[in-house]
C-alpha cells in the first residue's frame, strides 16, 4: 500500500499477544502510520508463562498503554459451551479452538477502542489465513466506523525469518527462532501448531513439538475413569465436584493431557481457498465432545438428533469463517438451545493411552427403555406388527421396481391405467 493510500490514523488498538508478529507490529505502526499504539491482550487461558512480562515488553516496543483482560470464564460460558452444545466440528476433526476465540478477542478489541477513543484497530493475522477474516468481520459487525490495519497485507516481510530479523534490528526480544519455527496459538480450549516441518503433509509431527499432551505411548499403563455431569447440555461437574466453566475445562485439560487425549492432525480447507495443515491438542474439549455426544444418544429422539447433526456442520462453518456475530448463528443457537433441555445426566468415560472409551451414561430423561428394546417377550411391542410397517415402508421401492419391469427371470404384465381414464 502506498503512503498516499494509507488512511489517516491517530490512535490504534492492537490485538497483542506478545508473539513474533504482534511484537514487531507495534514499532511498525509507529514508523509507518505515526500513530499512538495501545496494546490489548485477552487472557483466554494461554497460560501465565505467555502473559508474564507482557506489559513491559509492549511498552518497551513503543506502545503507550497495555490493557489485559481476563476473559476465561466468559470464553468458556458464552463461546465454548454454546459450541459444545451445537456439536460443531469442522471437517471431521477440528474442534475450532482458534476460530471460536477470535470473535471474543475482537469484541473486546472494539470495546477497548471505544474506551480509549481510538479511530482504528490492528491485528497480526497474515494475508493468507482465516484469522484476518474473523477479526475484521467481527469489527465490521460491531463498529464499522473503526478503521482496520492488517500489516501482513501491507509490509514487505514475507516470512517468519524476515520477521525475526526485523525484531532483532530493533532489539525486541522474541521466543521464535529460525530453528524452531512453529506458529502456535494457545487458549483454554486448545493449542495449535502450524508451519515449519508441518508444511509437508508427509512429515509426521515431531514428538518435541507437542506442548500439552503426553504421547499415547508414554501415557499411564492404567486407565482412568472420570464422570462428567451435564445440565441441559452444559457440563457442570467432574467426578462429582461442581466447577466454574473455565475451571472445569482446565481440570479436564490436565486429566486428558496425562492420557494423551485430544491430538488431531488435519489438512483443512481455509476460507481463503487454499489448504493448510494444522496439528491440534485439545484434551479437555475432546473429552467433553465425546461425553456430550453420548448423553445426546440417550436423550434425543432420532429426528432431532439427525437434523441437529446436519445443522452442526453449518454452525462449524460459521464459526470457522468468523461469522459469530451473524443472524444465522444466533438463530441456530436458539435451535440448539431448544434441543438441550433433556440433555441432563452423567457420562462415565475410561481414558487410556489416547483413547476415550464410554463406560456408562445415565439420565432422568433417557429415551432408552430395556423393555422396549429387548428381544424377549414384552407387552410394549408386538413383533408381528413389523410386517405391516415394512410393507408400507418399502412400498415406494416396490412400485419403482414394478414400473421398471421386465426384471430378469420375471415376466409380469405392465400395469393397465385405461380403466382410470375419465369419460
């Protein structure tokens, strides 16, 4: 972008993580826009180590203010649990850990911009990825008056190696190195890994890459049983102990990580049109998704479950595409909420070397009845009635077959419709 086409910006709020990209964006904004920079960071469960020293680092990089907000409980309650109740999974594997966090961060980014009376916001998403869409669409939905700056679409830095060199020239400390080049995103729900050796989908992930989960081979030789209690589709307790939403997820993260639960290696279709490869660690989320599905299998009727599964695919797309603040997502949430009333009860799981094995499920609203399902003698279901049901159920196929006669080995007459003609 030429200097003439740059918008006039006085004050910008940057979505700041302290990682490589946002670390160099602070001085870049000052150098290229001559504006004041406020660094905003959302604590969404990325860990104290990632947050330690962040304020000093932002200010030393040239930010005028640093704002940190703890939004872990909001993240779990208002974003992750609705996602869980929907059953949404993107492209069969991805539990949407990064995708679901972006609208929350962007919402607070807009709020901080209002607080500081800023006229612009900025983010560190690349011009090839999904996050640029998620951040900017959310800002557009919440305050279209704000200008948006995306340095990766403007500057001449085209690799992480060049970004590291840019930081070193300005004495900005970064943890990324040319040797260890993974791009990671960590929050309460998951840890993602991209880049480096993973860019070749033939390469098996190095064990040293994983930061949360124990390898299944090194997981305990004895399984661990856990019980998760749900109320109307929302998890409320682990092993009988009621926990806040964020604490519950953290507890399951620790348990699942010990047993190597939640690793996913995925070549996915990005919104911008290209494929990318990501490896995800989602221990607690994987446990919750399994438990929730098991409870739904017990409490939802067939038609509701099957229709819900179809809508879950669309919901996953909306989340992945960054359309959280959209009318369709809100409407789908209303549908999902209507299905979750009976999804109340307890699920018992056995965790063993990367596997989640259901060990039991119970609910006061269970639709399962042994006396209905048994093959033994009972009064509820007369098996002879099945014959008439099958005849009616298969009638369309029978009519289709008759209309396609003759069939090999059969010589049946064609139907005569003349007797039905009007005079």
